[in-house]
C-alpha cells in the first residue's frame, strides 16, 4: 500500500479525515492492535511537549512498534551544529516513520522532502499541528454527532496558535460552519486565514469579548497565550490574562456546548470549569491516542 506524509492538514482530503475518524473509533474500541510489529518509529522533539509526545509514544506502543529518538535536541548532535538536513537523512535510514516537532515554521515540510520515509508533523512553530486537528475533529464529532452546521468559537491566541489555524482549514470542508474569532487585536487571526474563509464564502465574525455571545456556541475552543512565541515580555504580560473562562459563565449556554483546549492551560480556563459536563479538554487529550494510532496506520498504509 502507498505511504504519505502528514505535514499540513491540507495534505489530506475530507474523505481521508473521515477515514481517520472511523479508524480512531475502531482503535478506541480495540486499542491493542499490533499493526506496527517489526517497525521502528523515530520521535524527534526539538521543543518541549507532553500530550503530543506521550500520546504518539502510547499509540506506537499500542500498535506494537519500537521507538527511537530524543525529547530534547540538546541531547542530540544538533547541539554540535548538525543541520536538520543531516539529522533527517540519518534518522530516516534507521526508521520506517518520523514524527517531528520543531520550533521553526516550514521545518516539517523540509524534513519530508529530505526523508526517505513518511514524516508526521507534530507541530512546526506557529504554522501547523495537523494531528491535533484530527483529534479535535474526532472530539467534535463524538460530542456533537456531526461536523456540519456548527458554530465554533476560537478564543485566545489566534495569531500564533497553530491548532486554531489547522482546525479552521479542516472545518472549512464541512457544511455551513460559522467561526467566531475572539482575540485581542495583538493576537487576532492572521489575514491569510480570513481571506481563505472569504474565498470559500464561509461566515466569520471577530470579537474582543465573548461573555455576551457565549450562548450561541456549539464548540468553544480555548487557547493559551504562548509565552514562547513572544520576543517582547511586556507584550506577553499585556495579553496573557485577557480571557479567563469561569464556570458561572456557562449557565445560559447550549446543552450541547463542549469546551475544548489543546492544553497545556495556564489560567485561561478556571479550575471550577473542570467538573462541568461541558468541559471536554481532558477527554479530548485522551482521544489523541486513538487518533494518532489512526494517523500512523493511515500514513503507512497499514489498515
């Protein structure tokens, strides 16, 4: 069977999204399937990660594969000055698949052009995070029973937030989405994504607050303001606490509302929200294992 890389969410078609969601449901029902037996997967994380790295590692273990790689580039030859080109050329000769997170936008695409094996982008700077998007789609489908006709609120860091960029592109393939962008001016959704929606005749609205309009939401996707993306600490301090979701704000919201967050959170969701049945972010993280099992199986043509 053919193999392919996953660098951007646009590398896959709507039909492939749905196939991966179907596979994810199969893996959730039966999580131990040794489809990777005899295969080696390289996990290259050039910047910190908890959920993405550990869920990929769990997926590989549940699929019966073997894992090599590093969780800190300082423990690799990158610290000696080795180029990304040489690292990828070397590692692709050792493995059947590379999973990579890197702080520089475009690094994953470059790696896929150098590598002799498929590459899965586990996040490249503020650009794309396609595996997160697929687990987000799985979470939305599970909670809403559909991916059509949904009112999505994207809240927080919409400028640097790679998860919201990928989710916007993926949801644009489904019927009649409405996007509400809630962000301070400094962190508003980049023009390129708004132009993308205009070209597809998809409605979007921009807001500075969400308190008065939260009752309209089907999905509220909260994001943290990412300190690591700011060169100016004062700019970060200015916007870091601009949106905090509290349990009392959810009183008049829709029954089907679910609150998502790619995690980690800092303080943008108060802990009193955790016990609310509309809070879904921890289940969302759990869905990452099944979805990443599905992605691995799909890119390697295993199922």
